[in-house]
C-alpha cells in the first residue's frame, strides 16, 4: 500500500514537478523497496530459525521417549530376574528347612532308641557286686527343668518334651509346673497343634493365677492365627486383656488385636 501510494503520488506530481524532483522521489522509492526487502529477508530468516528450533525440540522429545521405553524394558527385565532369583531362594530355603526337619527327626529317633536301650538293659545277677552299677543320682528339679529347656532351645523337640513330662511327673507340685506345661505345648505347636491347645488350656484352667497363664492365652491366640481363625484368636486375646490387665503381654496383645482381620 505504501508503494502504491508513493507511485500514485509520483504520477500525480509528475506533471508539475521538475525532473530533479522526480529523480529524488524515485531514489526514495528505491530506498524504501530495499529496506522492505531487507526486513522481509530478516523475518524469513527468523522464521527459518524458529522452525529449525522446533524441529530440534521435537527430535529431542522423540529421543527422550525412546530412551524411556528402553529404560522401562530394562527395568522390567531386571524385575523379572529378581523375581526369578527370589523364587530360587525360596525353593532353596524350603529344601534347607525340610533337611533340618529330617535331621531333627533322626536325632530325636536316635535319642529315643538310646533311651529305650538303656531301659531294656539286663540287670546284673543277684549277689554279683562287681557287676552292679552305682545308683544313679536323682536330678534336682532345677536340673531337670533347665535340661529340658536347653533341649527345647536347641530344637530337639521330642527330647525336650520327654524332659518336661518327666519333670511334671517327678515334681507335680513344683512352682515351675505351669511353665513346663507351656513348654510341652510349645513342643507340639507344629506337629500336633491340638495337643498344644490341650496343654495351654490346662495351664489356664488349672493354674489361672500363675504368670504362665497369660502366656498360655497368648500362645493359644497365636496358634489360632496360624490356623487363619481370626475369631478364635480374638477371643483368646480379649480374654487375656480382660483377665490379666497387668500382664507384660498387654501391649503386644493389643497390637495383635489391631492387626487381626475382621
């Protein structure tokens, strides 16, 4: 429009202007055209630069997305490998536990065989003082109890159970009888849970004022949890809280109650 207006003006003034004035006006028009062309060129160069920058940004985004896809694939592969290794560890752990159980069973069986052999050993002939062994000293209550406790700690469940049962038969009125009953129940927990329940229940019913009674209730609750019997476990825990509010197990039992499934 500017050029058109200048041309019209030039034509309009051509009739009345001198040649010098016309040449001056033409020079101004050429300068204007040159300036306009320069500005258009600058705008085109800026537009090309913007388009190039946009393309580089798009290329960077594409490369970033590809890198993320590659990283995701690697992470998934790593997770799969970790899961596979965990499965292998679980299998190895299960085999080790089975092997330990077999070894414990063999040790207990040998101990029982040795005890049976000692009981069936023939007695010396009467009057043969050279063959008569000296009378075996009777173990004290503490010795019997601690010996059985040591066997339980070692994991020799059968040997420990017999030791506690001998202690209960030999010293039926001893103060540690409730604890011994709890220990016998503990030895039955895995292989005969119903027998464990019978011994724990005996502690609560026969020795309700002993310190072992709340422990027995707690063990009963834990046993029911392993059976997925939340209602039974809750009943034992609530009885412990109700009947033995000063027990050292109160806080533990309250936490168990919070975590029980409804």
